C-alpha cells in the first residue's frame, strides 16, 4: 500500500467515526418537560354552617307559632303556689288561729283583687296531695272554693311547684306570643325539701324567661332559697297583717311595672 492511499483511508475512517458519535439527542421525556408555574387552585371550602341560635322564651315553633292564640295577648298571669305542708297546722305568728287558716283567708281576699282580665291559676300541695287550677279569667269563685279544700299536712315540694309554674307559663306565653306579664306568687311557711334543687330551678326560670318570682315567707324570716335580692321579690310576714300586705303588694308591683312601661 502506498502512502497517499493509506492517508486517504485514515481521513475517511476518522470522518466516519465522527459521524457515528453525533447521535441526535434523545427526545425530551414527558416528565422532564419544563412547565410554567401555575397558581395553586384554592382549596374547596366547606359550605357555611348555620349559626346556632339559642331559643328564646317562650320557645315558639316556626311551624306553629303560638298554636291556639290567646284572645288577650297582653294579659297578666298569676299562678299562686300555696304551701299546705304539715307545719301550716301550727299557730306560730298567727295568734289563736292556725297558720293554714290565716293563709287561706288572706289568699281568698287577695284573689278578689286580681284584675278581672288577668289569668289566675293555682298549685297547692297539702295533706291530700295536690290541688291545681289552670290559668283562666272568671274563675275566682272556683279558686276560692278550691283554697277552702286545702288541709295542712305533708312535705314541702316547692321545686316541683316551681317547675309546674314554669311549664304552665311557658305554654301560656306561647299562646300570648311572649307578650303580657307572668308572676309566680308563693306563700310558704317552710323550707323546700331540697334547697339546692330549688335554687337550681329558680336559676333556670330567671335565666331563661321574663317570669317574676314573688314570695312571701310566713313566719320563717329572710333565710330562704326563694329570697335572692335583686333577682326575686321576697317579703317576710310575721303576722296576718303583714301576710295580707305582702299579697296586695304583688298587684302593686304589677301596676308599677305598667306605669313605668307607659312612661318610657
């Protein structure tokens, strides 16, 4: 082989090798493609939840607001709780008479002073159990006759009596759409079977409703679960005259409330 042909052979071989090494770059992979950053999509938000609303006394239903509505939406309502427990058979603070007789006489007289257009009801516990009358107008004679049936005896379930009054007024409040006045009148000469339970019941009534609690402690002084200054009205009666005055003050308080309301 001569020098020139051999040199040409080497040049051709080198060019061939260079051509083989210039392989086209591999096609870009899908995962390696350059992406333009996109703003993150906002996270889906949960639908707004309704805000829980506390039910307002008298807990009217939206479907049946008030049910059978009262004829007088602004009526005053009084429910008398009469304590006819065994201690009422004593004559302490009553002169020659028994406390039960003095209390019955005073309550009968008071009922005649309750306005004719006001609703009056009764819850009495006594020797023979319970005596109750629903809220109504025009029931004064029936009220007086029922008071006359009370006999001293038994315990002092004031908590149950207050619960009954609260439920009764709540139902009446629904019929009056919450309008009007609601007063629990308590005549008692003793302490509740459970003072702690009574305080809890009173707390519920005062914190959830506009009900007024007016109590007269007959010959028991000021230390009573129903005596909560600034929250309840409590009168201490140490004789028959003070008991009568305390009952009449119930109506005076109501009239004072009306005068204040109209003067605003």
